[in-house]
């Protein structure tokens, strides 16, 4: 008579991944690949699910919010007009509602960016992704740039919320990026971010290395633009990135689940 084999079923979302060749628990399973030092939740909480293309409908935006809930992302970065509804859909969950300020070119007057910030906070925004004034950066008007970033960071922090400062690196020289990192550290920004995803290029390994090297430890790094796979995300994670902007969230996290089974 054939022997019956009992198999334990591990829920893919909950299963903890182990270092190759080591065991952190009594019931550990072998890994499919070496150096998998992450859990599903750790990867999911790196992703800001991006819902910013102008072609998205209200139905698309609602669907994206519900998908972010299902996959337990860090946040949904939504079009500003939809933020209040997004915050309502996410209420009570661990997924944060976020939106953009001065998006995508950063050319708004500071007063307009502050008005956007106030509206976003009123609508339930918990994390704000603001674009620097790229023209002022390229013109070397650092006093203006610093004053604007500080005003928005101070306003958000006064209400207990956080700010990611988008450089749009594709338009900048190395010394611009370094000075922006220094300013963001001085004014207490929560993240420095590579790109909007709407410039001529997105995140690069070189830019992330530079930003990490020139940002103080209390400032986190967000990479955005062109991150479409789990392997891409893991490459940035290894450099110290704590958040990524992604629209291929489902594909990335389904791949993560498969690898952790």
C-alpha cells in the first residue's frame, strides 16, 4: 500500500524567508535561491503604488486603491483630486494615502505648492511627494529652493505627516543632486526621491548611490521611474532604498510570493 505523505501548506504572504543555508525557525523550508533575506511584508511595505498617469479613470483609481489594500503596500500615491476618496478607502488599514505637490515639473509658485499641501493634508494625505523647482535648482538659487522645501516640510510635519522631495535627477548635474541632499537633510525632509517617472529618465543605480552617500542617516531614499520587477526593486534595496514608486505593483508582489513558497 502506497505511503501517504502529509504536506504542510504555508500561506505565501506570511511565510518568512530565510538566508540560504541557515534556519531561523524549527519548521524552515529550503530556499529556491540564495541570499533571500526578506519577507513578503518587507517588500510590500517598500512600494508606493503609483496611480498618476493622466489617462486613469475614476474606476481605475478606485481599483488601484483596492489592489494596494489587497497586496498591503506602503502607500497609494494618487492624483490629488482623488486623495480624499483614497484616504476613505484606505482608512483603518496599514496602507497610507499619499499624493503629489507641484507635480510633475515643480514650476508652481511656492504659494501654490503650499496651498496644495494644505488641501492634501485636509483630504487625509499622510505622505506628500513634492517636486523641487527644477528651474531654480539649475539657476543656483539655493535660498529659494531651501525656503520652499522647508515651508512644505514644516507644514506637513506640524500635522504629523511626511514629505518626499523629488529631485528629477535626469535634468541635474551631480553637484545639484549633492546640494539638494544637503538641503533636505538640513530642513528635515523624510525622503529624497530620484524622479517623478515623467522625466526623460527614471531612477539609476548611480544616482541612488550618490544620494545615499550625501544624505544624512535620518533621510531615507526613494527610487522611482522604471522599477518594474522584483529583481529591480531588490537591487535598489541593497543600496539602502526604503521606498520605490511602482505601477507594476501586482507583478512585483506576485513574483515575491512565488519565490517565497
